[in-house]
C-alpha cells in the first residue's frame, strides 16, 4: 500500500542493500552485443544505425577536438534513454528521478569541459565571462552574473532532468488513482480519464527520450565553447 505519492521516488532497499545499483546496471544488459559474424541480424543492424545517426548529429557542431567525447556522450545518451523508459514500466524504479544521480553525471562532465577550456584556450574561456562591447561601469556586475550563470549550469542540468521525470510520474500516478476511484461510481468518466492517462503515458515516453537528448545536447554545447 503506497502511503504517499512520493514513495515511488524513494531508493528501494532489499535486506539493507540499495537496489539502485541494479537499476543502473540493468540497461547495459538489455542491449545485444555485436557478434564476430560478417552480417549482423536486424536488431543489431538497427541499433548500430541509430547510434551512428545520433553520434553524427551530436558531433556535427564540434571540431575535431570535441570528437574525442563521442563515445562518452553517446553512451550517456543510451543510458539515460533506457533508464527513463524502463522507469515507466509498472513496479520499477527510475534512478534518474534522483537529483543526486543526475548531479553526479552533470557536475563532473561540466567541470571537465571547463577544465579543458581553461587548459587549451584560457583567454577564450575567460572571455565568455565578459561580452564584447560592455560599458566599463557594467563590467564588474556582468562578470559576477556570468560567473554565477556558469556555476548554475550543472545544477540546471540535473534539476531539469529530475523535475521533468518526477512531474510526469506524479501526474501519471494521480490520474491512475483517479481512474480507480471513479470506476465504481462513474464508469464513463473513468473510461475517459483512462484514455487521458494513455495519451499522457505516450507523452511521458516522448519526454523521457527528449530529456535524455537535451541533457547530452547541452553538455555538447558546453564542450563546444571550450574546444
């Protein structure tokens, strides 16, 4: 019996062992690995085509220095999409609804882009803190604002992903509860509410994929500024 709507976001524990590690490792077990045969089956061929298309699209605005991140960003994209999609199944747990996990991805990767920029092109990296043509009186204020904006980037990445998934899960649970409550009293209204729930579930599937793409896309844009 669920006591609170927010209990679904609590990290599950079995015999004192947190199961979030299993939820994080599970997506990698679901994907088929390429075989040594010359011709792969349709599933692996489709998987490789989708990954290549996404990687090419992601690396398009980056120069050759940013192409070293292709494997990391593509793996992160696949992990986020799979984890978000699996979290929509009944009796499952979505690790990406945990702000700590999302910040664990966002902060190190954002910090790596900043360090790369400061090491390779410090003048350009520091130049982002002060727009060209700024009046002298506004220079101290703009430097403070741009510095705060820079340090808010990883927080915005983590909060955006957490908030979107949490809101979608809560809305689905609220409408599903309303369907069960209305079914014995007003069956017609319950059926209409169930249809709304079905459309909302489809929307949440799209949100799960879009938010994973936005997370990785923003990281690539941060990388583009520093390579």
